[in-house]
């Protein structure tokens, strides 16, 4: 270019234009450098995160951060060429594709779900997937966050890395992440707490730990926490994160069981400045633990009852069967020498023993059923139950010429298990007949007390008992038995059975007895609605 032929003004104008071009080029270079710096900054942030981040478009991954490459073992080029479904365990592919399609179609999909990822070495591990629908270069795609669920507790350690990373991780965590200062005042809590307890962040921040925990829970925690806090303030740092099971209050006034893992927080100078940790809802786990404990108690009680049942059965059946077998053997061996009268006498004894043993077996069977079978509740006329029982016992009473007087009113009603009530009456009557002399008298009476409960009594004018004996009549571990006025033999189990059946009805049994005067057994049972409510409670707790 020939500058010698140009005027001064033309040269100045041209120089000015060249300067403008240079300035524009320098500006463009600065813009390019800024964009490159910004892209590099974004890439660094994405590569620094502890969660895998990827964008799925069609069947392939169009973007992944460094964590994804580490998790899968594939390079960026390899990963983009592999259909993402091949990275997923075959058993989890249907679930993944279903959620992926729902998000692309903007339909409601599972917010969080767990799948197994297969890496380059054909190893698999469980991860938690959270995804959302986005636009990627003009096309519908999904943005996904991948978290190795075996490393959940490492969230607490990541909190100190940076405020940005802290916010990002905590606000996307399903667990509650929190921080308290050295005075146990909450200065941060994640949004998950609102889902768990109902409080908004601003309602919790600024509150003391004491106001969040159930008082009894706080006292137990404080005993351990005070020592740890003092150690931290003295420079003795905790290296193991302890785990606590606590009860926290909800906004509606209820309480929720939580498991909390806590770690001390130190500033850059190493000074203790607070505690941060992770809390998760374990209410369902606590319910299961309580259910297991209750079932274990039931099994323990059932085994105890079974052992008692077998012990009673073995002990109380051995004697009558031994007696019957001995008499039968005696009659068989002497059938040609015994007179008809003597043979008849032995057969009568065998018959009576067999009848007593049969009734004992009936009582045992009913007792066993009462441990497992539900009540058969219905309205009963107590007078009718008494009359049916008296009729069934009349032959036994007539053998000793004993009168049974029924003074119960036909108007008395109660809601209960009729078969159990007849068993109670039969055993009390059988006991009274056994200990009443020839020509004696037994009276059955009943009425309502001042509280509306129904009571009935069985009184006899028989041999009676010493007051000390009455204390052990209903003891199931030390049954009391005695011969009747006609040398009748009993098992001692009848009164124990009566006590258990009465207890199941929410009632009570009492006895007043005097030697050579007689005994009165009085049973009190809740009447009508009260009985019904109590039985429902028994059914729920048993």
C-alpha cells in the first residue's frame, strides 16, 4: 500500500480506522476468553460435585459429568455411543424406561427410585435416581441426578466443602440435613424436614434442640452430648459419628421417631463451632420393632401356657387313669370270684372316676380354647344360663340328696360368652356339691350392684375351709384340692379355670368360707355396654 501519495488527512483517517479494527478484535478476544473461562468454571463445578449428573436424549447420554465416568468406568466418547439402557441391570430396565417416558411426556413419574447400574467391569451397585424434564438444544430430554445410596452418611462430611455444594446437596436429599451452633441453636435445616414434621425452615431456624425433642428424649441425649461438647471445646475431637434414636415433635402435635447421625463442626482454625448431621424418619421401623417385641411376648406367654397345660395334663390325668386301670385289672383278674355286688361297687367307682376325668378334660379343652379363640359375645339371660346348668348338675346333686335353689331374677341381662359363663357356673356348682353333706342346700343368687355390674353367688352349707386355704384357691401354680364329703376326688383345676375366664370378662371372684359352716363364692362381671367395651379391649390387646 502506497502511503506517500496520500494526504495527511487521508493518513489520519486510515490510521483511525485501523485503531478501531484493532479495538474490535481485542474486544472479541476478551469475549471469547470470558466465555471460555465461564465454560471452564461451569465444567469445574460440575466435575467437583459428588453426585453424578447426566442428560438423556433419545436412547443415549448427550451430557455427563466426571462422576458419571468414574461410576461407569467408560470414557466420554464410549459413554455417548452406548444406549443408556445397557448401563442398567436387566431387572430394573422396565422401571427406568417407564419413568423416562413419563418425564418426556410431562406426565407424573416416580420422584425418587432405586436401580442397579452396571459398570465397565460388569459389576453392579445400587443408586438412587432423581430426574426432571428439560429442553436440550431445542429437544425434550431429562436431567438426572445419580447418587450411590451406600454412601448416604457421607453427606454430612460434604457439608463443609463449600456453601454452594452444601445448599445443592441438602436441598435434593430425602434425609433431613441440619446444622446447630455451639449452643445447640439450629441455624440451618433442609427442606426435607417440612415433609417429615410439617415445619417450614423459618419456623425451625433459631430454635433450641430442647424445643424439638421430647423432654425425656432430650434428657437421655444431653447426658451423652454434654461430655462430647465439653471434649470438643477442649480440643478433643470426635472422629466417629455417633447415631441416636430420638423423638421429635411434629407441627400437628404428634411425635416422630428419627435416627440422627451427628458430627462436630470446626472452623478453619480448628475451633468447635457447632454440630451438623443427618436425620431420617424411622417411625415405620419402630412400629415393626414394637410389633416384633409384642409378638415375642405373646410367643413367650404362649410357650408358658403350653408348658403349664402339659404339666397339668400329665399330673392330673395320671392319678385317675392309674386308679381306673388298677380297678379294671382287679375286676378282670377276679371276675370269677367277686360277687355281683362287689363287682358293681368297683364298676361304680370306675364310672365316677371316668366321669370326673371327662369333665376335667372338658375344662382343659375349654381353657386351651380360651387362650386363642375369640369371645362369642351376645346378650344372655343370666337366669336361663343358671337353670340350664342346674339341670345338667341335678343328677350329681340328687345322688347326695342336695337341694339347689335358684334365686336369680329373669330380668338380669349381660353381654358375654354364654358357654364360658356356664362353665364357671358348672365348676362352682360341682365344687359346692362335692363339699356339701347329704341332704344339704346350695343357693344361687344374683343382682346388680350400685355401679350397674352384675354379681352372682353360689353358697353351700358344707364343710367350709380355713381362711388360709382361700388364699391359694385360684393359684395356677399351686392348685389346692381336697376330698369331698363322699370322698369325691377333684383336680383343683376347676377354680383356676373359673378365675381365668372371669378375668377375661373383666370381672373378679371372691370367696368367704368358715369351717363346718359353708362357703360362698361371689363373681362380679361388668354388665351390658361396660362388658362389651372391656371385651373389645381384651380382643385388641390379645
